[in-house]
C-alpha cells in the first residue's frame, strides 16, 4: 500500500504532535517527521500544512535570529491546536481499532464434519 496516500489523511495530526513535543521551524519539523518513520513526507506538504494550521489558529509563530543565515520562523502549538490534536487522537484511536479488527486475519475455524444428507419424505410421510 502506498504510504503517501495514508499520510495525506493524518499529516495535520503528525505535524501537531511533533510541534507539541517541541517548537520547530519548517525543515526541523520535516526532519523530525522523517526521523519518526514518515520517510515519504514531502517538504512542500509539510510547509503547506504548517501554513494552513497557522491560518486556522492551531499554531503560532515566532522568529529566531540565525548567525549563519536567514532568521528562522518557529512554530508552536496553541491551546486550540492542542484541542484539535486531542480530537484527532481520539478519532485516530477509534479508526485504528476498527480497521485493525477488520484487517486482522481471522482465526481458522476447525473444519466441520460433513453432515449426512437428510432423507426426503413424500407428502404422505413415507420416504421418497
């Protein structure tokens, strides 16, 4: 299964979770997502998600001067972002449990012995 399609549906939660643990600038968030095992996450997808979550009020930003290059814009989670993440955690748990139950291999049932055919009867009650 292509992980990129699955990731699209959960990228908001993943970004919020990473920023909840520690504030970060764009590429730092990308790196931490990849370090966590989301190797297929694209830079543009993460930057777009950061911008969208910021516009929605789930993230706030602040600028930190850099000695060796441009200033870095750091993202931090807001109280509404924490609420959103908590909702997404609950939804994810429910979805994960449901899907796990659906796709788990079923326990093989012991084969049932074949049943002998039942004799049919004529309308008068005599065997046919």
